C-alpha cells in the first residue's frame, strides 16, 4: 500500500521540485535566444504544420517532404542542428511550404 511521506520529507521534495522547475524554465528562456528564424511562413488556422529537427539529412529530405505532402501536411518547420555546413544552404529554398 501507499504510505504518505512524513511532512518534513514532503516539504523538502516540494522545495527541490520548485527549484528544479525554476532552473529548467530559466534554461529554456536562455536557449530560446539561440534560435534564429530564416523565414516566416504564412499558414492559416486550419493548416497542418509539421515540426522537425534535422541533422545531416540532406539526401533524404526530398523523400521526406514528398511522403508528408501525400499525408496532407501543408507546411514544414525545420529546426536544423548545425553539425555540417551543407544543411542551411539546402534548406533555404523557393518552396513557400518550407520554413
């Protein structure tokens, strides 16, 4: 059966979790400043968006886009992990669906 924690341990746990949430929230705010938007897409309220992270995927991206377009995805938002110099050049294209 479940036995409740004593009050002192419960308070200590609450205190630790509160500080952990604050630390993670501060880290997320700082990391958000590292993001950079290449182009703003134009999508409506009912459009289907796909968020995706990439890392050295230049040779598979055409198949990926074709597959998800067949499934009905209308706009793609890519987050590139900069580990190779070819990805940013490849992702900047004339396709209005790709951001």
